C-alpha cells in the first residue's frame, strides 16, 4: 500500500512539474503580446514538431525580431548576441528570416565594435563565426571588414572581406582597404586562415581589379609567391622577370 501511495505521489508531483514547464501556443502568444520575448523564445520547443505550423513559424520570427528590437532600444551587450545565436542553433529556419538576420547583423556590428575595445583576440574569433553564419547582408559584412582592418590589422580583415565579396558587388573590388588586406594576407604563412582567404579573394570576383596588388605582394613576399604564382602564370597575368621568378614556386 505504501509503495502504491509513493508511486501515485511521484506521478502527481511530476505532472505538476510538467504543467509548469511546458508552454502552449496560447502561452507563447501571450508572452509575445506582453513583450516577454526572451522567455517566449526559450520555450518555443515546448510545441511538438508535428504541431509547428505556419502560425508557430510566424510566432518564432516575431519573438526573435521583437527581442532584437528590444535590444536596439536599450543597452546591447555581448551576452545578448550569444543568446540570439543559441536560438539560431535551436531553430535553423530563422536563418531564412530576412528581417531577423538583417537586425542580427546590424546589432552584431554595434556590439562587436564595443567588444574590440576590450579583447581583440576573443572578439575576432567570435566575430568571424558570427559573420559566416549569415548568407546575406553583404553590405554589413563589408562594413565589418573595414572595422576589423581599422581596429586590428590588414591581414586579420581579409577573411571578412572574403565573406563580403560573396555578395558579388564589384564596387567593393576598388576599395583601398581591400587591397591592403589582400597584400597582407598573401604575405602570411600558406596554412593560415588569412592566407587562404587572401588566395580566395585574389582569384575571385575582383581578380582584374586586384592584379596590381597581387603583383606587388609577389614581389615583396615568398609566401605570396607560393600562394599566387602558379595561378598568375596560368592566367597569363605575368611576364618578363616577374614570370621567371615565379616559375620556381
């Protein structure tokens, strides 16, 4: 008899606990209406996958953009962006929500500008991952690249320029900051992230605009020769002494 009473009491205890933790769609809609965006986002998975219809998807996007809007109207901080990317991990479909991703990019730039004032290295590691998760908003990525070059170094900015150039905006190809970043990236050891990004940029969409910068880098650095000579020769972009010096690399 005691065992039965124990089982029954545990059952009701767990039932009470479950009812407190699991939110309904109506609960989540109420949280959105009350602007309790963060709490709502934390409980979106309470709805079973089979019940995640358009209404649920719209609510997810509304909660996410509402949360970012609340950050824009208040004090933004690094932890808030970490939380937002945790939500992106939980709900990858948000990466297709244009308004959310745009707001995320704009806020990210603001937050990381502050972050760079305190810890360049940690911010850099987090920032490149942050940028690569966004398959759009290339104009903001371009601004970020220029910000990194200003706050860190020419070479450190080239992976960000590589991301921005995936938007195929030829106007970026003329940028003097890009040319400085490219030369610095090509001078790095060939197995570094900066070197790999520089090689990608050098022989990508902006090749014609960057030929002079590539030649300058080759002239000044053996690492640049290792990274660029073979492709430059293949593209018939070198001649005379420059081509002869490149043939050994």
